[in-house]
């Protein structure tokens, strides 16, 4: 069974906040302009996009920064990709199957100008058929609202902070081009790229549950490059990422695992796709694994 077929019974209803252009309202409430925040975005994005755009060019000093929709994102389905590089396969898979609308990539080996270039080119190098409506360069308070030091204290008994702290991060909203219909993918998607330790980023977005409502990512990509580029593996029961997810009750429904490179799924996950698809920088074969406790299994 192809990977996309395994997801067909689990489509996500488009998040209302993404469909209704919430960011335009949040931008008008922002007390700081792009210049005052020390942020700018050098590319003129999607000049022919149909809807209103927020530009963050350095010469547009009156442009206000929209707030990063942290809570809205974590309450939606998110595909989290640690050690992502510039790999578009998870975007193609989960966007194309309408199973997720939000994508968070984290890596500390990708150059900033490469992501700026990708966003300026509508992520054409990662996927096709979408246009960047706007992109924002955020700061630590956007992506780590509880603070870096609080994370250190909360998880002091789990060895996880071995990588550089957040150096930069972009988030963007992209819209499907008019030449494509709904079979290509959802109308809009949110894409976020963070230059930081991926385990720390995961912990910030899905911390220990507060109150009755807990959230978890929809899917996590497991691509182990080895200790030459990551301080720890992401797959298997030994993974710090798995330990954090299990401890925080934030285990995803799906794992996309690079089995062709010997990556291992987490405990409690069974293979859901006999077939594999290539992904990553070297095209290693990947398979889908499903959480044994996922309600998705009951739909099949």
C-alpha cells in the first residue's frame, strides 16, 4: 500500500484560523513595526497573489509584524521534522493527502540564506503549486514562549541541550496557486523553519500538559544522519526525542521513518505501509508507522 493510501481515512478539516486569514487582524494589533523589532524580509513575495499580503522589507518601516500563532498551531495537526535540511517529501506526503496543514522544520546545519531563497521562490525546491503570501523572521519569544532557561530546569534530568540555541527562525503562510485544485492539496499551509536543536524545539511546542488539554504533533519524521551531524539519534527507544514525547504525553499518530538508512521507529508503533517512498538528501526509502493507541486504526 502506498504511503498516501495509508493516510486517506484521516484527512484534517482545514483549520479555521488558517482559512480566515487571522494574521491580518493580529498584524493590526502588533505594537511594533518590522523596523522597531529589528526584523526584515528581503524578498518581495508573490506579487500576483490574490489576497492581501504583509511585506517585511526593510524599506517598509510601517509594516507591522503579525504575531506567531503558537497556540493555534499546536492545536492543529503539525508535522514535525527534526534534522530536516531542505527535504520536501513530508510536505508532499501530508499536504498532498490533506492530513496536515502545519509543518515545523528544525535543523542547525541549514544556512539562513537558503531558507530565505526557498521562501522567496515559494518553496519551489521543496514542493510545487504554492505561493508564499508572507514570511516573518521571528525571535526566541515566538518559538520559545516559556523561555529557554525554563526548559533547562524542567528537563534537567534528561540530557537534551547539546546543540546551539535558537539562532534564527522563519514562519510563513503559503497559498495554493489558482492553476491547481483541491486534489493538489489544501488551500493554505503554514511552514516554519527553526535553526536550533530539534529536541528543544519539540519540547517548547509540546511541553508537559497544563490543565486538561494536552496536545501532540500529528506526525514526526525520523531521519537519523548519525553522530556526524546530530548529537543524538531521533529513532528507537534510546532517542531523547522519544523520551521527551512519551514523558509529555505528546506521542504523534504517525512516524515517517527512513528505514532505508536503518532508522528505527519508537516503541508502540507498527508499520502501516508495506511500500516505501524515497526522501531526504540521499533518497533513502521511508515507511509510515502508526501509534498503536491511535484512533486512526479504528477508521480502517
